[in-house]
C-alpha cells in the first residue's frame, strides 16, 4: 500500500521529527516536507540529512496571526501532505487553520492530557505531586492541547526527580509514541470518530517506560 504523505511542523531541536523519520521506513507514512517557523531550528538540519525538503516560514514576518496561518496553510497544501504533525511547533494555530485540517492534524504534548495543558508541564507535574506523568499524541482541535487521544506514554515520577530528569524520561516515550500514533492513523488501524479515536481490539495505544517498575512494589 502507498505510504501516506505527511508534513511536520517544528520550531526547535526536532527530536520527535527524528523519531518519525527513523520509524518511517517500515511505516505507512512518508514525511514529504518539514516546515519551521524558526530559521536556525536544528530540526531543519535533521530534515536535510534525511533528504527531506524543508522550508522556513518565520511568524515574525506577518503582522497578524491569521496572515501567518494562511501562509502556513498554503505551504502545507503545496506539499501534498494528507496529514500534518506538530512536533515541538511553538506557535498557537488559529481556529481557521485547525478546522481546515480537522482530523488530519496531530500534536504531541509532554503530559498525560487532559492534565497539564500548556507550558512547563514537567515543573507543574512535580509541583502537583503526581506519581505518573508522560506524553500524549492527540488529534488537534481549536482549543489548546485538546482533542481525541491517539497514544499515551507513561513514565514514573521518581523521588529526587527535577524537571530536567523527568523531561529526559518523558522524551523517551515521546519518541515511541509519536511514530506509533501516526502509523496507527495512516494505516487505518485507528480512526477519528467524533471526540474519540477508535482502534481495533488488541491494538497497542500505550507506551510504558521501563522505569515504571522502579516506582515501587507492584
Ligand atoms: C516535546 O517535548 C514535545 O512534546 C513538545 O515540544 C517538545 C519538542 O521537542 N510539544 P523536539 O523538538 O521534538 O525535540
């Protein structure tokens, strides 16, 4: 079966982009284009190394957000992508753009949604004293960090953790969760049904960090 064309939006390091690239050879998706809103983003280097076309659309060149969103939409359409993955893309997209890509845009968030929407998720998880934390790959809806959940990754919060140590654990499950989620949707093993993502019974939708066994006697 032909692999489905996907565009990835980034702003920074692009380690999730790298995970998507690394898993794509055996997957039902193909990354056809990378767009960054930041010219120096290391993710652009990752795209170049993988031979994936990339472009920069700097949000600072637009007077208002809808103009940036319109330029982004036009660029995305030109790539031929059927799906868009936000992978550390640090701009909030307006409802018009999100609606134009309804059920065809994914995001990865470094927390177990619906907990800890927004920024500084690891600091807030530690402050709240939660014992498990993780990441969520979800279908994008106009509200921030909202939408049907495709895959979650769980990690323990261990005694002595600081935000940095916790972030290092979470990013490990992110790198497995995003390729899994994208592959589920592009292969048809998962499909969006209103506010939920439906999967066939027996389909894996959870990534468990090995350190979870350190969290205490089971
Ligand atoms: C990740 O933690 C992701 O969950 C969040 O932004 C970060 C991006 O990291 N949305 P990278 O650029 O993929 O390394």
